[in-house]
C-alpha cells in the first residue's frame, strides 16, 4: 500500500504536465499487445479511454451494466462542454478556465490537476469535431459558445440540448472501430462485483453476467474504474436509476481511499418532486439560465394563490416578481455557480415563497418571456420588419429559443403538460453530481497500485463544487489525453509479466465471497424490498446530509443510517434466483454499498467544520447566508481509509492543498 503522495510534479504550473510527460516511462508499440487493461464503465471517461488505449495497441476489456455503451449516463448531459478556445474573443484563456474552476470549487481542488484540465480542454473540441460531433455553429460557420454558471466568458460548446449524447456517440464510434479490430473485448450487461489484488497490485475483477447470472473471473495488468458518481445514494436524483457507487466502493474496501464524500452537487434547475412515489428526477439544462430569469413572487400571498391554483404566474406584474439571483448577485445574476443558486432557491422556499403545489411547497420559476421579446426585437430589426407587432416579436423570439433549446422545451412540456414558452418552467434544486470520489494522485492512480480511476468516479478536479459543463470536459480529458500517458508509465514494468492467471487463490477467494453473498440475498427470509431500504436511506440523506447540514442532524443521520443498514441485512427480501436476469439482486448489491457510503458521507460532513461549495453547514454561514470557509483548519482533501464493517472506524488521511499561483479569498459573485 502506497502512502498519500499526490505526485504533483515540481516546477512552474504551466510546465508541470509537459515536463511530466517528457520524463515518463513508455511502452513501445511492439510491446503493447502483451498488456491487458480492464475498464469498468463506458461513458465518456471509460469510452474515450478504451478507444484510445486500444488504438495505441493495448488489449482492452471493457465492461458496462447497460446493454450498450450508448446507454451510459453521459448521454443525459444536455448543456455543453467547456474549453478555453476563446473563439468569442471575450478574454478567455487557459489560466482563466483554471482560475474559474478553482474559484468555483471554493478553493478545495488541486492546482496541478485543474491547470492540466484547462490546458488539454482545447484538444477535446478538436478531437470531437474530427469525430463528427455536430456542435452548434454561428452564422459564419465558427463553433458557437454559451455562458454557464460561475464564469463571465462564453466557453461552453454545445450540440443543442443533447451535448452528452453527441459526445458519447463520438466516443462510441471510436470504440466500435476498435471492437471491430478485436482490440476491445466488449462485455455488455456485466457488472463488476469485486476487485482482485495479487501481490499488492490490482490484477483483475469478479463480474456477474447480468443476463445469464454467471460469475466470471477476468484478469489484467491494470484496472481502470470509470463508473461515474454516487448521487443515487439519495434515491431521488437526476442520475439514471442504474447509476451506482459499487465499483468505486468495492475498490475502497480493498484499500483505495475515498476522498471528500460529503461534496455533493445540488443542481438548481431540476423539475420539482411531484409526489412520494416518484423514483427519478429530471434535469433541465443549466444552459437555460443563459436565457431564463429565475424568480418567485415578491408577495407571499401571491405564492399561496399560485399553489392553490387561483393565480397564474403570467398574470403577476413585473414589479411584483423577485428576481432574487439578480438582486443578490448583480455581477453574475442568474449565472452564479450551482451551489449558490441552489441555496438561494432553498432560502426563498423556506421563507414561504415556493410556488409548487407539492408536499413541501418547493419550487421557483425559470422564465423566458424577457429573452423571447429581446431576441424577437433583434430578429425583427435583422429582417427589416418596421413597427413589428407584439405577436410578430413573440413569434420571432420563440423561433430563436426553439433553435437553441427546442428539445429541452419539448421534454419539459411532455413531463409537466405546461408550455414553457408561455408559462415559466417550475424548477427546484436536486442532487446531480458528486465531486467526491476515489482519491487519486496526479497520474489518476488510486492508493492501490495498478488501479486507476477517471471521470466522475475520482475526486480530483472540481473541489467542493463543479462548474457547469465541466463534467464532460473532465471525462474526456482523463480518457483521451491524461490516462493514456500515465497508465503507460505504470505498465512499462509489466511487458515481461505475461498473462495474469485467474486460477489463483486470490481470484478463487474473491469468487467464493461473491457467490456466498448472492446466496445470502436469495435465501434471506426478509419482508421488505430493496427499494424500501433505499428510500429510507434517501430520506435521511436528503433531509440531514443534503443542502443544509447541522451537527445535530449529521449525528442523527449517522445513527439512523446504521439502523437502516442493520435492518437491511436482517429483513431484505430478494426474489428470483441467480442463474438468469434478476434486477432485484443487482439492486441489493448496489444498495448495500450505498448504505455504507451514506454513513461515511455523514461522518465526513460532520468532520468538516466549515461550509464550502456543495457542503453547507448551517452553523458556518455568513450573516448574509453565504458559505463560510475555514482555510486555516480545513484547506485539505479528506481521504478516508476503510477499516472494516463499522464505518465509524474509518480513518481520515489529509492531503494539504497548496496554492502558489492564485490568491485564496472569499468567493464572491456579487
């Protein structure tokens, strides 16, 4: 087991990555077919890594639980991908992207990793254009950009409201080419259930074929985890319902430290919860905040009337609307970072101004009427329409909105039956992305030699809050432009190792443990479904480890989660058998991991006596209700070491964050 060494290269910030690459060990092209690499997850991070490594000549075994890599949750990303191209000439640069990311993460991310991310971002766009990704373009043919939260430049490249889908198709096409050449062995409908360590190194996995139920042993010289985030610990989130933490948690239990688990992003523009039986939330892209204005009624009686159906939002006069983000943060307005916008929305709803007629009265408006009329007037001038009518202006403005965001508006109307061109969208914050994850060093290697972690599954680039459109950027940066270099440095010592046998005590013992756990789940005479316990966990997490956290609530959560966890193992009922498709068995494994992770998240949140980014402790807030950091005592990464079934015994290791190139100061968007 290695120590907690981040391996950040010495030297000037702008030269770290270049110099690091210049001095890495390499695997010669004629030796790469002697090396096997397992990749878990085939979203943007895993898919780009698999395609790149296979093209370089390595033997890649890729695994996903979906029926195709095209179904990875990366497909759900809507708004765009950041890159410091400065096509708009509005002051963007590699340094500006680096600075915005560090500041947006509330000064809780590594300088070295974030600068590298900003540095390679421009290459991503060129790569994706070459793959045929249909980015939006300006009239003259140049790639267009949007603004996103937390920045004052336009750097977000987009493909209407389906950017993630188009980027994933690009990565999948690159993968498909390598699958056709036999360099990628694709294992669809397989789920990793354990990591196998031989002589201190990651040497393979135990996987279950989700169609036949067969337990399989797979070996490799290195294992890459690219399985996404853990937002579904809250049960309700914007994540795909199959998204889970199991791959990351399995390696955590084998020795990989888990960093900053309390850092969870609450996205401000989700369609509000409509009932207690809901199982999935729907996100409306952050790109909509470019054109929409967020508000609640100024008068609380108007909010009550709206909830009771006696008043329509369209009928509230402009002077009676509280555009609270524009009021509180005039410099950034509706484009403040996600954590800031989410807390502001919660504050208004907690004060009684919520507009949604649900159990908690939680909801605010995202209104496009101003933008429709503004763009309509511009279009009328452009078309030489003199003295246009209001209807003409509206029609032209609507056409502009439709071209930019049309599929998002269609999706919203199908879900809510409201026409968002005429009636403002209802939105409210919801769990979206997780900044915490497996601790990795600068090479993206965990504390287990040979086990690398990329994309949302690691903790490395976003600090305590991720800026919008940076998830796709990190996933593709890791997969296309970082991991292929750093994993080669590690694998250079393995060219004479030969095939790793799966007929060893380590593989056999891991297989035996998995089969015993399957047998337990299927023979346990419980009375409650897996979802019963998952919903209980989610309720605790949202109310006590959610947007607002208190020491008392966190202590209660730790005890309550432990009680749910104990009841789960005593009283869970998993129907069916093991030798065919059994979705309930799949969920049982995943929820068992969520229960352990949820407890660690609460412990981490209790341990961090400050507010920063997505971690908001109500006992550490400024008089204005903003997050109050403690840079003297908490400017570090909290990396947790697993110490057995009692999560309370987990041990924290601290990686101090050193800032040599920026000034650490109060984060302000006013």
